[in-house]
C-alpha cells in the first residue's frame, strides 16, 4: 500500500477499518513498527484459534516481529461477543495501539459506546438457530420491532438473528437498548480514524488472488482439521470460505466449485463491509485505493 505515514499521528490511538483483503493489516504493521504500537485485532473471526489461513490472521512471523493482541485467543466453542471484545480492548488502551479490522460493529462499540444488554439464554439462542435454519432470515426480520428493523444490517444473518434474540429474551427491541448506550471507551475525537475505501474491481482481484494463495498455503488442510468439530451454527464457523471447503471435504462439491463459491462469498462479505463503512464511518478519514 502506498500511503504517506507522516500524515498519521504518532501519539493518538490509530483505528484502521477496511474490507477484507484491502491491505489494512500491512498498514497497521508499518505504523506499529514506526511508533512502537501494539497491533490490536478488530475482526470478529480472527479471534478464533481454529483458523489461521482462512481468516487471514497475522502469520507466526508477523506476531513474532511486532506485539499483537486479541488474535487467535478464543476456542471454537467459546462464547464471544462485541461486549467481550470491548472489555478486552479497553484493557489495552493504556499503551500505544493501532486497532485494525473489518468488523464495523467493534469500532462503533469502541467509539460510540455499547448497550448493556443481558446475555441471551441458551434456549433462546437454540430457538433462534433452529428458526433461522428452517424459516430463514426474512421471517426473523419480519418479527423485529420497526425501529430495530430499520437499523439492523438486513444483509447480515448474524446481526438479524442477534436482534431477534435480544427482543425475544428481553421483550425490548435492540434499537431501544442501543439508544440507552453509555459513554464510549474511546471517543472518536481522541483517535486517528482511517477507513480504506478500495476500488471494487481492484479489491475483487485481490480477494481472488489471496484465496488462491490461501489454498496454496494449506487452507484445505485447515478446513480438514476442523471437520470433526464442524457445526455450521457456531460463530467460528462463519470464517469466509470454510463452509465451502467443508462441503467439498464432505463430498458435496467439487474442489474447483468450492473455491469459486468461496471467492464469491468473500466478495459478498467485502460488499457488506463497504456498505457498513459508508453508512457508519462517514466522519472517518478515507484512504482511497488504488
């Protein structure tokens, strides 16, 4: 990435958001090396220890070269939410950090605050899982209160299901909980906030090349190691490309078709990320690529 680092503060916490494969981790590493910062993960899938390649987690070499935090520290079955992440990242704010990732909700929770919503009971989560599988996203979306339905990311099944669970468990819509949000742990005004906005064709080509590189490095073996534990309803199973490679390993899809489907899923994920960044990060500094 060609970018003038001298325009970035050496003192303020730096936030870097961007879609998958946009080069944000490389930029974070440059800033960490320049300023002695800790590279802190803000990606909801890179927290899981069962995925290295498919989530594009920093390599062993990268983690040895510079301090990293909140990468690969959660087991595949462990509950982990934006609230968990916010508590962990807040504990790191006493040191120089560059916080980097593609999960927009993490950044908004950090800079705008997070509603104190009670945990979802297991029986409500199980009901939501079964209804999502049997009836689909549209049914759960139709049952949300109007304020939440207008605000939720309608293209993200996990967000819709989460909103439905909150409403079912508390009798109160997610939007109402969010409106009661407390003070943020790190107000945006105290940060240097950057969002990468790449050319779509450029990004799609990078996504395809990166997935090919992942396959060459052993992504299929990574999926094979996860196969005995596979549960598609588990949050860790949302690693982009994992469902397609598992389908191939189960004999449900030829490998070329699985790879092609994984690339499409990656591009669709990047599109959802770009949509979030446009709608929620208009006051962040843009990095236009290429």
